[in-house]
C-alpha cells in the first residue's frame, strides 16, 4: 500500500528550520525503515510535513504515526532545535494511492514550496480531504494558532 501521511506542527507554528530539516527527514526515514516500511518521499514546510511510504500492513497506522511523531519530537527537543518545547499537533491525514500514482505524489511532495505560494496548508489539507471524499467538520480541521 502507498500512503501519504500529512501532519502539522502544534498550532501550525513555523518551527521546522531549513538548517536542520534534512537531518529531521533522515531521522524520520530511519523510523519508517525501522518499522519495516519503505520511505518514498518526505518534504514539507516549516509548519507541516508530508511523508509518503510503501506501507506494509503488519503495523497499525496509528502506531507508526505515534512512533514517527513521538520520536521526532523527542529528537528535536533533545537537540534544543527550537525555543521551548516542540510537539506535533494531534492527529494526521492518511491518504492511499495506487502504484500508478507514485510519481505524481512524489513530485507533489517534493514541490511543496511551489504549492504553498498559491495556497495555505489549511487550504491544501481541505482540498485533499475533499479529493478523497473524506467527510470532515470544519471545527476539527487544524486547530487555530493560539
């Protein structure tokens, strides 16, 4: 199965810095591999990430995401890469793709900077939910910045 996971920094704050994002991506790649999945693409913006994996159903999706988000938060905090405490926002999106869509999804993920010149993360996320016919309640889609 090919799954794209999308999740945000707590309060959608722009905390992921260009100086260390590649190290973060490598760390998350290691988490995915240690859980016996294949990382296909990872990229994002300072306030959110897209992680595209070849997912093997031996593990529950929530368990994988808990490992990715929890371990990467501890990694960021142990290195004091942000002022205060870093955490990911609760929840995530998980979107499934067919093998024939892999190249398009990779291109989309790797071109995040271009996409976000045209629309916000919230707009992008709602567009994905609608594209996949996922019902949602506006009040639960991404907490407002405090």
